[in-house]
C-alpha cells in the first residue's frame, strides 16, 4: 500500500511539473528564429531606410490582430510606437494573442506609404 501511495504522489508531482512547463514556455509559430539583429520599433519608424529589406527581430505588445485568422498584427514597444507584422506567407492562421508580448523575426518592407515586417517566425510570451 505504501509503494502505491509513493507511486501516486510521484505521478502527481511529475504531472504538475509538465503542466507548469507547458503553460509557461513560449508559443512559437512559423520558421525557427535564425538570430537576426534586434531593433526597436522606435528605430524602425524613425529611420526605416536603415533597416529596409534586412532581417530583424522586434519585440512588443500585440495591440491589434486580424479578427478572422490572426494572420496580421500590430505590435507596440515601450516608446508607444507600433508597426504592422504580416505573417500570412508563413502561417495563414494565428491564435488571438492581443495583450501578449510578441517577438517577431522577419524583414522590414515598404507597404504603400508606410513600412511593415514580413514575419518569418513569431513567439508569444
């Protein structure tokens, strides 16, 4: 009886550890990150030509997201600046993660009169 109780406690502890690990690890979509240099959204919006057609990594809070499939989103950094991220070429659907922190790796491109990141990979934290 004592061995059964010890086994049950061990199973519960292992299950709890796995649950915490699953709930706290970052959620990644798209291609694996390749280590592109970090840039702030403020830098991208103030001097976009310095980053145009280059791979970059940005981090910010998701403030808006495509309501239908989540394939595009806007992220805002601590400066209050935001930029659009297009993910449809890599993953046609993303879960709704408004309010979460997103780390995006992609390429800055001109989109009409503004600029956007063509995302290759995204991680929600």
